[in-house]
C-alpha cells in the first residue's frame, strides 16, 4: 500500500513539474501564432523557397523573433544568397542559439530567448567575407523599420553590494539590460580588489539600460529607493565601506531634478536620506563572475529587501 502511494505521489509531482516548466516557457511567448507559424516555429518546419515576406526585402532596421519579439539580426548583415530564404552573415550578440538538427548533420538556429525555430546556419560557402549564412524562415521573423526602433536610455545607481541591486532591477518591466561595475573613482579599469581596498575611490554600481516607452527614470529611481536603505552611510546592511555608499549618478539635468524631488519626498516622510547625487562619469564593467550573480548562484540577496516608500 505504501509503495502504491509513493508511486502515485511521484507521478503527481512529475505532472506538476511539467506544468510549471511549460508555464515558464509560455511566459516568454508573447505573440499569438497562426497555424502556419506554429508549423515553422514550434514544429521546426520550413517554408517554401522564394515565398517568404523577407527573402527579397532590404529596408533598414532590425529583424526580431516572431514569437517573443527579441532582436535577432540587423539589416546591414542581410545579403542576397539566391537561396530563396532571408540570409544573414552575422547575428546580434547573444541572440541566436545553435544545436545539432534532428537530421544529425545540419546546425539548427533558434531564438536564444524563447527557443523559436529560425532555420539553419551554414559555413564554407564563401558567399560573403564572413563565410557564414544564417538561412532563416520569413515566418520566424518580424521587422522593425529603423525609424521605429526605440532609442534606449541609461540610468546608473549605487546602493550597496551591486549583486543585490541588480537582482531587483534585471526583471523590472522596461529594463533591457543590466550591468554591474565600478564608477566615481580616479583610476582606469579598476579590479574588484582595488575597489574593495578603498584606494581607487570607486563605488559599486549598476548600469541600467531601459526602454523609455515601457518605463522611465522616475519609476526606476523609486525602485532604487525601495530596494535599499538610503539612510545608511557608506554601508548597506552588513557590508561596510565607501564602495557601498548610496549614490545616483545622473546622466542629465532631468534625472538630477527627479532624484532631488524623490529625496525631498522621503525626507518629508521622516527618512534621513544620505543618498548623494553625482554627475555620471566613466562606468567600468565588473568582472564576469559578478554579472547576474544571484541568478547564477540560484540564491537571493542578503542585504537588499523591498520596502514600499512611495504611494
């Protein structure tokens, strides 16, 4: 009897895990697909040559994934290979995933963000100087004209250990990319050890690239004040040192004014804010092992917690 109960429990947990995995995948699938798009993108089919929308299309812009919208290729990397499918001899860095095709011979290319089937990649054809051809199905792509491409904006925040600050920013709506690094010091390309020694004058910070159509600096600055304690001087939780001070490195006068307004608001509420405002200077990217630290480790911050401070 106990053995039967155990087996049933294992099966039940397996079903739950499969369901959760499917939900996680679906979260990346933003666009509803037609039956023919599903045949190509999900079931790894191939459209007929010379039939797709983009095989003989050469406007300036960016090609994105039909399924999730991730940027895949830039128009200046597209060329006419006379094969009947859109062809590119380069990709946007990190956008494409490669794996051996089911036929065991070709190399399949997929969207690195959502796993959508794009086509195949070939080398050794000597069609361009780069000697590579991404052969892509038009139905796997969307195109954004150059004039419609959203111009991103940048914000730089320092609020203690940059691992914890990045943890809260990286999945915020409208955030395109986060990078942890060092800024505000007096030596070039500092190392983590030099920053921790206090001799470089740098502060641990995070550079946030965001889409102004989906969020704005004020929303991000509010989040900054809500995920660390801006009343702590040269520290954050158990971390002590000048490299952990609270600073907003503004990139323009508007960011400075917004920051001042938010600080005044918090002071009126009784919070003794010590956050500094400094004009942004050179931002030095930190060592690779610091990037996406908590995602890589699979843990959560120990000195950063969310506290609602704004209505």
